[in-house]
């Protein structure tokens, strides 16, 4: 795997693992996910609000969420843009994040 894509691959693998719990029951999980990564830094405040909806999963999900936030913040601008494109593409292909 390309060293350029490895950080994105790591983030997407963790979203696949923890995203269904974090985004369960939301009307548009892709919008929620995009809102976390829309700005130049990961929106930790919004993520904590999502996590507060699922307190029974907080102990398992919180460390992964904070790690994903740190990893996203460390990405260069081009990689952040690529990650956003992947979310949009996943939505267009009808991918479910909440199943």
C-alpha cells in the first residue's frame, strides 16, 4: 500500500469497526460522519455528542474515536480532501454505515 494512502486506510478501517455503533439510528450517517471531518480539524465536540447517545458503548468507542481524531488532524490537506471524497463516494454507492 502506498505510504500516502496508509493513513486514510487506517482511518477508514476504524470507521468500519466503530462507526456502526457511533452512528446507529441516525437519519443520515454519512452526513454525521462528514460533519466530523469537514473542517481542518476533527470535530471532537460533535463526536462526543454522538458518543453521548450511546453511553453503553462509550468505553469501547471513545479511545478509538480520539485516536481517529488525532490521526485525522495529522493528515495533510490533500489526504483530508481524499477522505471526504471517499465518504461522498460511499454514500453515492449506497453504502450503509449504520447496519
